[in-house]
C-alpha cells in the first residue's frame, strides 16, 4: 500500500508562517538599525557644518577684540573661545549621546505596539521626529551657549533657552536632505515592522483560541 503525499496539518502550517514572519521581522530590524546609524552619521555632519559656519561667522571678530586691561574678562573670553574651537572635535560624541538612544528607535524594542492604524503610525512618526529634533536643538545649544557668553548677549537676545538644566537652540531648524531621506526610509520600514508584528500577534491569538 502506497503512502500518499504528506499534507501539513494546521499546526505545521501555522508554525511555518510564524517562522517566516519572525525571519522577516529580524531582517527588517537589521535594516532599520543600519538606517538608524546612517541617520546618526548624517546628524553628525549636519551639526558639524552648522557649528563650523557659526565659528567662521563669530570667532574672527571675537578674536580681534582687545581684552587688555580686563585681565579677568580676557581670560574668560579666551577660555570660551577655546571651548568653542574644540567643539567640532567633540561633536561625534555629543551626537551619539543625544541621538543614539534606544527609546527613540522603535526597532530596538522587542515588544511592538499591536496598533497599526494610520493614526497610530502618524502619531509615532511625529513623536520620533519631535524627540530627535528636540535633542538636535540641545546639541546645537552647546555651541549657542558659548556664542551667547562670548558676546555678552542679553538673555532675551540669546538663541537658546534652558531646558532640563541644559541649553537648547530655539531658532528655525530644518533637517538636512540626508537626514530627512534617512528618517523617511526608517519610517517606511517601521510601518513594515508593525504590520509583520501584527500578523504574528494574530497567529498567536488564533492558536490560543484553538487550544481552548
């Protein structure tokens, strides 16, 4: 008596779908991590270019000022200038500290939100961008604070505000084209990841119902 072709039962089929979804989620997370690092590198370039422009515009005239006869003031100004000129060399660490945080990057959280409605996705995207923008303002605030101290600006004329004990740049801020493109790619993959995660949850839910 011959043996007929093997027909997988529901449990085998379900296990296969779960395995496939898990592989796709793992691959998507890896791509999102790569995109996260691309965004961080683009942010480093953006911050460095901004700071260098500000240094070129502000440092030469400040260096030419005469601080003779003002020993204490002169020493303070020289120290501030030194801090400012050292800033480009420290910007990579500053960006890493402010931007490379797990709470900003959804793919690093193993527990995904099951809500994949358009409203939730738009809310999540907006939240991520607002958090990143706020921290980039904090990064630029490091330089803005020094500029303000060097120029002896009045508080109302300064380009920063105090937040969480640190300075925050408050002028108009637009992401570079590279940052915008990278974040848009991340958001596209975020939607894919949430859809995959929702599919996995649905299978798990059905399996539980069948097991009752």
